[in-house]
């Protein structure tokens, strides 16, 4: 064995004041596989420079724009240039930057959603199909060990045939007109930056993606109502749907940003003929398993914990009782992405949601918007071409 | 003051092997306001006799049929005859017995649902309107102190204008074909005994009634899907609906008896502009209040507990930390019913759900069935005439 | 079979304003086995009369004193006179009334503690030994189904040899000088009425009794510190002890009435070589079992619940998810007491704590007081003669 | 502003198979302030090399011994050599390495405990007093935001004068003779490597340090019993103590590694005249505050969360509901340590436990051992000279 070099990354977006950029930096730092070598953090030159310097970058690799960054980095020697781009801009730039980066020869790790429309996501999928570059999508919640455990238990048939799925994602932070003074709220409620949906695009897609991941099944039809509760807000801030899956389960999906008092309460419950499962993002290290006719049991995350599958154990860093959380979940995606880069996987990084997940998310948003605007009861969710393994 | 006599009651239904009859006996015994003086517990003569004797009844007041009981008791001296009938039969007898009892001059305390159809409930309502007899409906969950507290806080405007309501009632006990060997399951899944709906009639009505009670608002429209998951079962065992209320709130109602591993997990969450509330039947002595912009707080049931309204305090028997539960909740209904009898209230017993609640429940079931069978998105819930105070 | 008559009881103490008298009345009413036929509720004549009348008693059986009651009732025909006395006076009367009642031929069901000193309890034990009358002691917490389940699991060896026991009982209601205006607090802090200990007598004995019951073992040695935190208070309001048991376990016992904000948080944890158990009185329907090397599981109270022993199931009235609580726990003691009366058991009512438990409690209080006043580390808990089965 | 360089660190200990070395690497990676430049990870040459290479080190800076590392690094140019040493060896090397590193001019960040005896810790303290080098001690749990919040609330007097403190740390992982096959267990139970105490040194010190930190008070006296439950084990694996503090509070401290089924359940409860606080390490993002006479409230960790003090907010990276855990807590210590290095603080790094905490821990272990071996009731905890701010 010889020295294992860090993977060189550049970041686009994530200047001071942005939420998710810092999250990505914590996450990729956690396991030590990455080294930030360049960035284009903000269109505001001062913010851009300050962010880059605070992150230890040399001035010549703090770029004024993402276009300049892709162009200049491509000219550097292979052993120096960045290997992958981390995209943490508002949504409308996700596809343009991703496509340009892939075409310039860089891997891409992109904050979700993949795109602002299904068509745009499909265009990106087409580009990826012709490329050997890796594309990872930060569906952070799919990095939690016990989400993998839940999926494993469903796949193994421990619950029997699945009948019901209830997935919910209530938040409260947009209960008031937060967009007037909060940058995060502002772009998330602007259709030009966020896409056609607010709440469903921002968090509904997480609920949807979590359900499809755990079930290894597709939500094929839904009946939705979206709402906008705050005067002057331009996108939905709340909604719910009855849902049906390809394998015959049914249930409810809800997502809301006006549940005053709720923090980030993503939760999924799945019930089959033989038992049920419940997982809550805010207490992510417990997975409740209720086998029919037995006391319920609680599987706990952690190294060496009893009852966990290999995929779950591989995503733990500490023994049980040393809580790991949101940043560790995202770090798990980065670590799998690093492995994919190093082992020269192509297209889809094993363990990391990819464009397949992105397409599903876009199809979901489209179906929610269409259903909400219609008097017909059921709407199909488009049957997107490629299926994400994760 | 002189000696306070107990209220003399007779019970119809509730022979050995029935669940809810025993519950009623525990509940009315708890506060000592009632004395069982007669009964017609079962069409099975041996069961009937044995039940009556085990309850300390003299043989001559253990009647072979409810008709005989009403007839014979009516002939006894006023100071001896029963004053009220407790009805704990399968659903299809609720109205026939109620009507006969009221017409024979007795008060009625009836297990829910009030009827097996809206028309039948309306007929009973018509009878009640012309009578001065009391009619109480055992919507047990409306006897919990913190349900009253939640309603109080909504009414006082502590949450601001209500935007969202999520009410759910998952159970798991009918995950398998329980009706083959379980008497409770058997009649509940027989349309001739239970009415047109299984799960929605049995527990959906509880969820619905709880939501309307807490909100002091009506669910006016819904979009539902009902399901039957077990082969050969004749009624729905599961379902969910998007709902809208008269005052402009929206949300989700779900009820299921095939959520394997769930016990009796009735839960309501309400969110307004200024905060949220959450109450769970299985931990009934806590009410979570999340005022926007403050740490959430937990109101606790119990004598003298801080923050409770008078209606909540009046429904507690012990100081905080001495858990009261389901039987105490039903006892609270009986205690209010006793007060109504003693104070010669008429028609509606203060604090006890009445025929108004019964009508609402029937209208709900009708709307759920109609919606589930339709491709139209929204169905109106019938605007029943009389509004239950509770 | 013939009509099952109710057991006729008289109550001593429990006038308006008392806490525990009402609790007993709720509890014995719950299962319908008892009928109150007389009482001497208060030395205050008006209170006495009013209490009796509100409970439906005839004036001639509302007695001015407990002495009068015993004397008069003894003269009534056997089929009319009370069969058992319920004692809910302050502590100092427990033994005098118990002895007099037993000698007058009545069964006794007494609120705990059994006595105000070990010697006094021993005197009562001597009386009982020569009598065929039943004596039950209201160690309410020993009526909970899952306490029996915990004991069963320890006895069955599911935890292996027991190493550790932690039992705690924090309350907060005496954090301030409550005795100035609260009758409950007043007599509990008066050595003439409560005995030599405040907190340890009132609630420490519950913790102690729970530990010995679950372990089926005796606490043989302890090292304690008692404290009085409120100026002017005459008895301890707080304390803790290191403890050792006869079978070689060790641990901690704590009880306090100055843990501001705590309600009634009795809790026990037991750990053996093969696993642990945890039970909390404030969530009494769950028992956590942690078998070493497996996910922990939660046993739940309720009819038909999986994993419960017969003794636990027999103490449930409703299916899982219909919470039963404190009053039901005490009702379980009354129901076992009724069975003992009817089946003419003598001395010790099966399932009900008796004088053995009473002696243990007194020995515990003595040891705590002695240890707290000493500079020696370990004190023996007296090895009381008779062992309570429950 | 100019580019902010990372702080160059070397690691001693932490080869493959060690637990805590990896934890430190995750923790210092999280906020991106550090760069590992060298290491001496294991006396096993292969393990040492492999660990170093997997961490991206050049071979010439993977040293065969810690002595060699200090010597060689000291010879490198200031701009290249490591600035600080991270010590993650077994306990017996903590002081020898710390002293040598400080004398060689390096800052030290050391895993706890500081030493294997009070005398050894004092010797280190003497060295530090004469040096301007920084010394940080990884009392990880003192990095949690809500631990700072709890301390703040006590300091602000929100609980009034403190009466009671209960701190406990039950684990179950040493319930069996784990040391036969588990390297972590092996050295922790070897007096030559771990020091004179097993459980108290390993986790009791955490409980002790947490209590003194939250209370801003000293535990001055204790009465302890230590136990060894597993045959052949050479150090205590369990124990408890009654405790008294300098300001007059009292309570209980317990720590055990044989509570089968427990993971890592460090918990503290504090009660004052006006209310109580409870914090649990396994649910670290909630702090329960029970003000007397009000419903209890739950303070929640997270950026911008209501009710948090500045010290707590500064230790959060994400908004409420995005759980942060153990690695983030340790990262908080590293981040404060980085700030101290950059701002040229000396001796004590603000926000990071230092030798003062180390001395307290040693004094605690000494007192626990002495008390456990004595028949006298109370033992003093040595009044160590310097007080840690944190």
C-alpha cells in the first residue's frame, strides 16, 4: 500500500450566509477523504474572497464564477486540478453547472434537487449516460445507517408483503413570512430560483425519496392538495397526498413548512403483513421494529450493534450510545462517493443517490403540482427511465 | 344535604366475552355514581344468567331480552326501576334499543357509533328532540382531560388561526383474518351488525370526532381511499383521507386496523399561525404545546397542575404523575352523565357527546364510503342538523 | 352459581380534603366487588356527615369515631355488618385502628405505611398471627401488571444472576414550605402523625418495597444520608443510600420530595449477567427488557399482549394501547383482596402486600435513620421475621 | 484577511483497531481547522505504516515511536513542523508524552484521563505552569451545546440555590469478560496501562467532570463503594457514591460497565429551589427544564433556537432538528483549541477542559478508591490547586 491521497474538490456556491455549503464542508471533512482546492462561492466578490480565504484557499483558486472555475481548473495538470465539483447553489443552477462540469471532465456531487424540472433532469441524465463521470445527489437522509437497515428488513421480507406506508416531513420555519429577511427562505420561495414547487421541492422530495428507498418500490399514483398559507408567498409551503405504489401498497405522504413548532420531523412508517417499522430523522439512531405477535424491539445504530445488516454497520463510526446525526449521514454519502472515485466506478457511485433519484424527485413534484391543480382524483407519477440503486 | 342516592342503571349487551361491556362497568364504577340494577346481557341464556349473577343481580332482574327488560322495568315503581340504560350491543341494535328505551322513559348511554346509517341516526335524533330524556354517546376519547385542554387552547386562540390538522388512528389487531376466531373481530367485520363500514365506523369515527371536538370546527370536505387488506373480509379495514374544514384548515385523517404492531395509537396534531399542539391517546397525560419562537412545553394532566383549564382539571382525580387512562376517560363521561341526570338536564348531558356527535360520525362514514367509490376528488360531508356541544 | 354479593366495607379517614381516601374509593369501585356501608371519615362532624352522605350512606352508619364504628358494626347482624375496614387515616392511627378492627372481627385493608415504628408493626404482626382475619397493605405500585412481569422475569432467571439495582423516587411537591397551607403536606411532616421519617416513610418505603418485590430478595445493608431542605421542616424531605442485598446485588436507592419539577417519578432498573429491565411508574404500561447482545424490547401491558406472564395478564382489563394507571394498580390489590375474602383465605391475601411488607418498610426506615445519623458506613436492615409473599 | 492556514498536528496512538484515535480524526476533520502532518500510531510497525498511509501521510513522517516523532519534528522548519500533538494512547503514556511534547515546544490535545495518578497529573500541571504551550483534555461531553446551556442556567440562578445533583453513567459492554478478545477492554482493565481504577477512571471521571462543570461547584466529599463483577478482572467495573458539594448540594454519582443492555447512558439531573434540569447524552439535543409551578419545557439544540445562551449557540452547526452528536461535541473542543492556537492563548484554551479538569478527575479517582476501601463514611476529594474554567 502507498499513501492514500485525498480527493481534490472544488465548491460552487456556499458563501458566507448559506446554510447548505457549510453542511457539505463539515460532512466531507468528517472522514478525511477530501481536500478543498478551489471554489466559486458567491457572486459577491467580497463574500467569495472571504469564504475562500477562511477555507485556506490560495487566491488564484478562488474563482469569480463557476464558469471561470471549470475553465481554469481544466487547464491545470491532472495531479493538481480538482477531481470533483460540489454544487451547493440555489436549485436553478444545479443542472447547468452539473452538465458543464461533467463535460469538462469533473465528477459532480450536487445538493438536491437535481433540477428544477423533469425535462431538465432528463437532459442531465442523457449527458451522464454518455459520460464516465460520477454524479452524486445529496439526498442526505439516505445516508443514515438505520434507513439502510429499514430497507434491508423490507427487502428481506421481515415485514411480509407491504401494505401501508406513511411518510411525513413537517417543519415550522416558514410559518411566518420568513422570506422578507432570511436568505434561505427567500430563494426557496422564488420560482425562478427554486423551480415550480416550494415545499414539495425542498422537503417533499426527501419524504418521497425516503419512501421509495426504504420500500424498494415506486410511488406510481397520487392524489394531492398543495397549499400556500402565507400571504404573498409564491410557491406552495404545505401539502399532502394519498399515495399508491407499484407493488400494491398505499398510504399518505405529507410535507409542510407551516407546522409551527416543528423542527425537521421527517418520519417514515411501513407496515406489512408480518410487522411494522418506524424511523424518525430527529432520533435517527433508533429503528422500531414491531413484529406481529411479539413485543416491539428497538434496533440501535452503532458499531457492533446486534441485529444490524452490513450496509447499516458500514455507515456507523462509533459504538452504540454515541449519537451520530445529520452531518454523519451526509458524510456517509461523501465516503461512498470517495470510494467510487478511487475505485474508478462510473456513472453511479455505489451507495450514493444519483440521477435516478433526481428524476424520481422531479416526477414527484410534477405529479403533485398536476394533481393539486386538478379535480381528478388520481394522477400518475411519471415512470422515469433509469432507476436509482440508492 | 341528604344522602346522595346512586343512579340505577340497566345494561343491554356486555355478556361474558364482550370487550366493551366490561369497560363500561369499570368506568361507571370508578366514581361510584351508579348502581347496576338489571340487565339483558346476552341472547345466550346461560351467558346472560351467569353475567348477571356475577354482577350481583337478582335473578328476576336478569332479563331474557332487551325488549322484556324495558317492558318489565317500566312497570316497577319509580324509586326502584332503572333510570338509565347502558347499550353495549353490536352496532345494528344501537338505534332500535335507544329509541325503545327513550320512548319507555329511560335515559340512554350508548356505546358508539350511534347508528349504522345517517338516516337511522337522524331518526333517533328526531325522537330525542321530542323527548326530555338524556342521550349520551360513549366517544370515550373525549373524556380525557388533555383533550379538553387542547380544545380550550384552540378556542382561546393560543395557536392563532388553525391551518393544519393531522389526526390518525392506526391499530394492528386485524392484520390477519382475526374474525375467524375472535368474537370482537367477527361482528365488527359483518355489515349486518357493524354497518356499512368496518374500520371507519369502528375507529375512523373516533379520529373524526376528536378532530372536530378539538378544533370546534367541522370537517366539510374530504377525499378518501378505503381498503380491505385481508382476503374474504367484507368491510374496509383501512383508509385515509385528505380533509378540509369549515374554517379553512386542511389536513389528513387516517385510520387503519392493519398497521401490524400498532396498538391503539390515536393521535392528533393541530398547527395554527402561532403554534402547534400534539396529543397521543397512548400517553394521554401529556399535551405538547409548541408556541412559535419558544421552546416547546408539556402540559401534564393532574389535580392542581399548572396551565390547565377548568374543564381539564375537573376531569382529573389524582395529582400529576399518577397516571390516569382510558377507563378514567370513560368514567368522566359517566360522571357528567350522572350530574345531568341528577340536575335534571334534558336532551344533551353537559360534557357528554350526544346525538349531534352521532350524526357527525354517520355523515363522516357516508362521505368516506362515497368518496372512496368515486373518481371525483372532493366529497362533501353532510351538514348535519344539530351540533353537539361536545 | 348464585348471585355474587358485594363485600361490605367501612372506611376510616378519607373525609373531604384528604387525598388518599378518594383514591381508595375510586380503586375499590373499579371492579365492582365492594359496597361501602359505613364510615368514620373525619373528626370534624360536618365533614364527616357530608362525606358520608355524598357517598350515599344512611346517617346511622356515618359514625362519629372509628371506635364507635367498630363497636356498633360488631353488633349488627353478620349479613348486614361491614366485613372489612379500609384505613386511610394519617400514619399514627394505622396500627391502633388495625388492631382494634381485627380484634373486633373485621378484615383490614390499610393505607401504607403499616405503622409508625418497627415495634408497632411487630405488635400488629403478633395480633395478626393469632387471628384468621385478612390484612392488606396498600403498596399500590405492587398492583401494576408490569411490576409482576418484572418480578417474574427476575425469578425465571431471564436476567441471570442480579448484580445491580437502582430504584429512585423523586418528587418535587415539597420543594417549598407546602405544609403551611396544604393538609397533605402538614401531617406528612409532623412526627407525631407521620412517624420518625417524612420522605422515607412516605415514598422511600415504596421504592424499597418495589425493589424487594421485583428482586424477590432483601436489602440487607445500606449506607444513607437523609436531608431536610426546607427551613422549619421537622422531618427528612430527601435522601439516598447505597444498598446491598442478601443475594449479593448492590445499588442505589433514592427518594426525594424536593426535586422541583418532578411529579411522581418512581423508577426501577435491574441488571443481571444476561440483561436488564427498566420500569417507570409514570409510563407504567411499558417494561423495557434489554437482553445482552440483542436489541432491547418493550413489553407492553394489556389483555393478550405477547410475552406477559399470567400474573401480569391477570392484572389487565383492556387490550394494549388503552392505558391503565395508578387507580387500576390499586384496584388490582382490592380485587385480590376481594378474592381472598370470598375464598376465605386467612392472614395473607394472595397478591396483596401484607404485614410482612409492612415490617420490611419499618425496618427500612429505621435503618435509614440510623445510618444517616452515624459515621459508620454500613448499617444492617433488620431481618424481620415474616416474609411477605408480595 | 489572508488565507487561513490549517493547524498542523501529529497523532500519537490511534493505530488500526483503536477506538478513540478514529474518533479524534473525525472530530478534528469536521470543522476543517486541522491538517494531520505526522504520526506515531502504533508500536506495531506494520499497523503504524498502514495507518499513516491510509491517512495520506508521507512515509518520512510516519514515525516509529513517539520519542522519535517529537525529536524529528522539532528539527523541521517552524512552517512545516507540527504545531500540536494529539495523544490517544492508553492512559499510562498520557503524562510522559504530554510532558515531552510540551518541553519540545508543541501544544498538546490529550485524550482523557490526564494521568494515571494525582501526583502524575500534578507534575504535568507544574510543567504547564512554566510553559506557554496549550494543553487540552478531551472531556468530550463538555463539548455538547446543551451542557453549556445547563451550566449557564445554573449560573444565572434560574434554578435557585442547588440542592440535588444526580449524575449517572451506566454502560453494559463489560458485563462479560470482554478483555479476553477485545483490545479496548483489555488495556482498560489492566492497572499498568489504565491506572488504579477501571470504571471510575474510564467513565466515572466523565460523570464527575460533567457534574462539576454544570454546577460550577466542586464535589468535596463522597462515600463510595466500588465493585468488580467479572471473575479475574483486575480493576473495578462498577460503583456508586453519595456526594456532597462545596456549595451545599448533595446527591448521587454512579458509573457502571456491567449494566447489561445499557449503551452509553450518561445523564445528569440538577434540582434547585426553583426548578430542575435534565440532560441525557444519548439524546443530547434536548434539555428538559422544569421551572417549579410551570409546565416543563424542552430546550433544543440548533442554530437560532429559542432560549439558548451564546455559549450553546456557538457550539451548533445546523438548525434544530438536524441532530448533532458525539463527534460534533468533540469537534467543538477542537474548534476552541484551534481558536486558542491561532489567537496565541497560553496555558488554558478557552472553552476546552485543561489540566485543571485533569487534576479534578485524578482527585476523584483517588477519593473513590480510598472511600471504597474504608469503613469510614465520608472521604474528602482533594482540593486540587488550579481550577479549570471548563
